[in-house]
C-alpha cells in the first residue's frame, strides 16, 4: 500500500512540475522575436523589415518599388505592409540559428571587399537575451545563409504583391511573371511560397486568367505544402 501511495504521489508531483514548466516555456516562445532589416539604396524598394515569431507569424513592411519583377513594366508594387505566416519549421530553424550564434551578439561582417548586395541587420529579443549584428557579407556560413533566406522570403512577398497588381491591372502580364516565380522558386531566390498562398489560390481558381497561369499557380501551391 505504501509503495502504491508513493508511486501515486510521485506521478502527481511530476504532473504538477510539468504544468508549471509548460506555461513558462510557452511564454518564452511567444515573447521571442527576430527582426530582419534590409537596406540597399540602389534597389527598389530600398528598405524592408521582416518581424518573425517562433510560430511562423510575423509582419512585413517595405517601401514602394518594383520588387522582384520579371521586367521593367509600369506595374509596380507601391509598398507592402501586412501580416505574414511562414511555416513553423522555417521559423524554428531561424530561431535555432539565432541561439547557436549567441543571439547575434557578435560581429558578423566579413569586411572583405565583395560586391555590395545590401546591409542586413539581424536582431533578436526575448526573455533569454537580446542582440544584433549587421553585414553585407559574412564569412559565417550560418549567418550568410540566414541572410540569403530572409532576402528570398522578402522577394516572395514582394512578388506576391506584384501578382496581385497584375491580376487587377494587366492579367496578360501574369503569364511571364508566374514563369519568373517558378524559376525563382527552383533556384532559391524565392522561398516560403506559403506566404503568398492567398494570391496563388486566387490565380489557380480564376477561370478568367490563362490556363498556363492557373497551372503554374497550382504547381506552386503544391510546392508550398511540401
């Protein structure tokens, strides 16, 4: 009887401990934030900011400009200011890199003479600390790859904005643009297609657009779920 009582008490104490720890972990995860700030005066838009939370939710803001368009037509994205949803797996990877890299609390600029592609500033803030670093090019492969991935996500968001504008103002222009996006997704210039699932679904379901565009949009939707 004593043994049974002791086992029961041990189990109860374990459950209490788990219940006490779980909220703290949830609070910690919810409070953590990563912000990526990009600046390149030679591009349009020249500046954007992406804020990301551990569950993949976030916000994206960019100035007016053409974004990642396939040509120099008059259809331009005049700016983006919207909530976004990336995959949880992608967000978990981003936060894992941040913690492996001391919450970005170390220099990450290589200072090598390489072509200027834009200043990327990575910022982390959360109950476990805060930090930031800025770079054009980093010799740290994890930092450099993270910067490239976030630029690719921003490119996807801007391309989604452009597709929305083309659908309204120049539906025939969607044909070339969707091909551009398919190629960008293949070579990594566009990542996290789930962030523009809304416009891709509209294109795939719209009988008024070209069949080629509908098929390509459907293909990209399928890729975004894989």
